[in-house]
C-alpha cells in the first residue's frame, strides 16, 4: 500500500536545513536513534541519562534494554520500535536498505507508518525471522516467540518454511510456523505505544507547519527535529493519511493551507482553507501575494474536496494510505 502521496516537482533537502538551523549541535536522526525513554533504559548495560535531545544512537551490534519502563527507538523514517518493560533488543543492522533487529527478551511494538520497496525491515525473535511487507502495526514477543499482525502484512521464515499473513493473524515459531487468530491485548505496552503514536502525530503537525513557515523546501519524507516537542518528528512529503492507530499525518503544504481540526475520540479530521495568520504565529516569508497565488486551491481541493470554505470531515473510512495530492514545496 502506498504510504504517502508524492509531490509533483518538489525538490529539496529540508531535513538538512532544518537540523543545521534548529539543532546544529545534534546529529541527524538515523536508524538506531533512541527517541524516548520512560523509566530506566540501558544501552549495552549502561544506564541512559541526559536530556532527550542527547539520547544515544545505537550502532550495529549494540543492545537496548529496559527495566521498569519503556523505550522508543527510530528505525527507517516513519518506523518506530517501542520496547516493553523488562525487554531487550539487539540492533543487528542499521542500514536504511537493510534494517534488522533481534528481540532477545520481553515484547515490542513496531509501528510502520512508511515503507518503500527498497526498505528491507526484519525482526528476529526466537528461531524465526519476520519480514515487514506493508505499513501497519505489529507486536513481537520473545518467549514464546511470535508475531501478532494487528494491521499490515508480514512474511515469516523459520528453517525452510515460509508464510505470509495479514491482519488479525498470529504466527508462532515453535519448531515450525503455527498460524492462528488472536485477540489484541490491552496491556501497558499497547496503551503506551498508542499514546506515543498520538504524541508523534501531534509533533508532526507542528513540524510540518514550521517547515512551511520557515520557507524550507521539502521533497521527501524524513525525520525533522521539533524543538518545542523536544523530539524527532516524521514529516511526510505530501498529502494526508492515517497511521495504524488512526492519527493523522499531514504534509507541510496541506497543514499550512488547510489546517486540520481534530475531533478527539473519533479519529476524524476537518479541513478549512487558511484565512489570516497561521497557527504557529511565525508567518515568515509569507504575505497576501502568496495567499492570492494559491487562492484557487481553496475553491476545489483534490477535485472538489472543499467548497466555499466548508470543512470536509475525513474518518476511518479512508483507511491507511488515504491521501490527497498536494502542491509543491515552498517557491
């Protein structure tokens, strides 16, 4: 399933500019970046401490573990690995095109909001290997070794056996691949993962607004450092869609010209054409001429989505991957 609607002729490296201007003292986010800890977390047995903006980035062969708490690690752009309490994961390979981790103990949630054909994302647990095939939400346990596909699709391998399974299927690695249906858990890890996902989506909206206000070009989906949320935020290059939990991500163009109003509890969004100042209050490099040049967009977004400033509500019926074609980057 397509993750994000691509921009037309937009070319730029907004992440490089954003990091150099907003956070020059910090390396870019990459596979293995420790994003957030809640409680006690350890890298190679050493306690992690310091400000959130100074959390370590794991290299190949390094281990992340937790005691009474949780930890979140970034993999490829748009992919979050969330570790349960009393759990440990080994970063086997930190390549963008070949990302591999091993869950040695405990449990972990994997939220995949974006995946490309050249991304190879694998999770080892017990004697099995799980290859992620689509965007979605996955839960892994080490003892007993299994994977639950809450949304998405995986390919599981154990020995010479291979199975591809999708939503609501559990694959157990027990001297062979055993497939069954399961009831999703509502435990501490599940609730914490959902809460973190909501925070990430909110940070993304603010980051998308800031990218546009600052006049930075954008042309691809990537991580962006948000100094107000003190976190790395995933910002899509174009369009809008819902992540596995139903929280929305918006491109800089869409969030700027059609600021989304959130209806909490129903995972619904309404859009209205921008009138007056942007909610960030920055309004840098922006004026009446720019708004007038884009005024036609408000009269019929994506083939008639908006009429006369009337909000359009979008709910779960759109599903993951739903998106609209947005305009190009900052001119």
